[in-house]
C-alpha cells in the first residue's frame, strides 16, 4: 500500500533572491543563467556586493521546491535532506513542515556547521544565476534515507545536483536500489548544465539502466546529447527514460514516450523570474500522474504551474495561486 506520492532526495538550501542588473552580475563575476558552487569565502564576497539590497528568503533546493509543489497541490511528499543545527536549518525544517512535507529532519538531530544556502541573482530579463554554498548538505549520505517510506512511495525522485557530492550520489543510488526492489517508479532531473559538464558520471549512475521519468530543459538536453538536433535528442533521451519531459520555456514542453512526441503549449505570461520554474514543473507533473491523469494532461498542469512561477518573483507559489492553477486545470481537462 502506497503512502507517499513522491519520495525525494536532494539538497536543503535556503534561497536568498536579489534583483540585480547585468552590469552588477558582471562586476560580481557571477556566470549568468548557471548554478555555480561556491565556498564560504566566495559567499562572503558576494554578500558584500549585495549589501543593502533587499533579499527575499525562502526554502529552496531543487527537489525541495518539487516536493513542496506536490504537497501544495494536494499530494503527499517525503523529503530526505541534511541541514545544520543553526538558524537557517531551523527555518528550512519549519518551512517543509508548514508546507505539509514529511522529512527525515524531524527524526534526526542536526549536526553542527552551516546550513546550505543559495544566492539567486535575478536580472531584468528574468534569468536566474545561482551561487550555491552547500554547507551541511554537501555531506548528505545514506543515513538520511528512510527505506520503509521509500518502499511506500509511488515515485522516487533524485535531484541531479546531488551528483556534485560523492556521499550524496551514493545516497541517491542506495535509495534508487531500494525503490527498484519495491517496484517504485524512478525519476531524475538533470538539474543544470554545470552538473552535466562536471558531474556527468553521477547523473549517469542515477539514470542507471533507465528511469520512468526524466526532467530537463532544452539547453540541458542539448548539452547532454551533444547536439542541437531535436530528432537526435529525442532518440537519445528515450533510451534512458520511459517518459521524458523536455521543457522549452515559452514554447511549452515536449513529452517524449518512445517514438511518440507530444508538444504541449504553454500559457502566455510576462516572465519576471525563472527561479524554481523547472522544479515546479516536475512537482506538478508528478502530482498529476500520481492522481490519475495522462502524461499530456500532467504536462498541461505543469506548464500552468511553471508559468505562474515565472510570472512572479520567488520560487514558491502562494496557496491562493496554487488553488487558481488547479481551477484552471480542472476546467481544461473537464
């Protein structure tokens, strides 16, 4: 008997989001549109640059955003992650709880140190550039897993960013093996081009002999497949996943299932901030498929939810916004 719609493992990060100009981004030496791992010294440098700017603070982490999306939509989610025994760690744990997400953090004592954080720079073109200090989450390992809960989930979701951590990759793979043994569907997100370029071996291990769901955007797919030819990309990706969700920004997404490709259009919105859009897409898609909807219908809901995220500042939707998205979706599939 299943208990959770999704069981995910990923990095626990508290986001601090700043609105900056392209010139400020250049002055800070932050690579635009990418996620860059930084150390404590570099974090201090960046904090000095943005001193005095207003920051929006939210719970974050790619898979963290996805499980919150699942829970907000009405699904049941469990999140395995790692924080430190500090103010940010308490903030993160309370954020998951407030959003109805079960977590290993309520059952374990947090270690000393610093909780991971991500500085998100948003430029006027709505692009987000992330500088991530992993802190405690860099040492997430198999002790964060709850095998009994993995076995009771419908989907086991692995965050691609874990490929940057040897212990994180190992934990994701141990969870994968448990999920496979229990007949739980497997899902992976490629996360970011930097993971593909520098941590590909970890991502390949997560994909293993194949997964049920793969999430990536068009640029990540191009880097993964080393081509911009869409036919070649589809042919390659369908070899590693039963269902591939290839997001294409304003063009919506492509759902690839073997030889079948379905284009699902996006709603027209004014983009302000792309932070969290892909995470929301994955959470909404998996919510829909675990609640009886087809893959195309799931992509419709995911596009609606992701579109709502990019039309605001911040990586999370309000409960009112989620309710509005669900209402639109219900009319769409009625």
